C-alpha cells in the first residue's frame, strides 16, 4: 500500500527557484530567479511513499524429537514485531 506525502525537495510547491546569471559581454552582471519544475515530484508537489510492512517471524524451537534423523521444530505461535 502507498500514500502521498509533500515533496521533501520543493516543499510541496512543485517548482524550484534557481538563480540564473545574466551575462553581458562575458561578465555576470546579476542573477534573476528562474522557476523550474521540481525533479523529484515532477511539478505535482507530492510524492508516493510505500507504507512499511510488518513482518512476523515464528522462532524455530527444537523439540528434541527426531523424524527420520532430523529435528522436529515446535511452532509456538510467537510473533515478533
């Protein structure tokens, strides 16, 4: 499952403000702010984030018994997490 979150790169506005140099006669004389679409969210302002999955593991307990020369595990139904 996934959910939407505000884009961490642009702060949810969908664009980034980048200073662009104004060049005259091979000299930078000033900077003008230019907006470009955010590369992270593509201009939407939000990103899709996968939800964390809960994994449950059943521990392996040795019963001490053997079946055909192999130990038989005991499932005690204990879940961790």
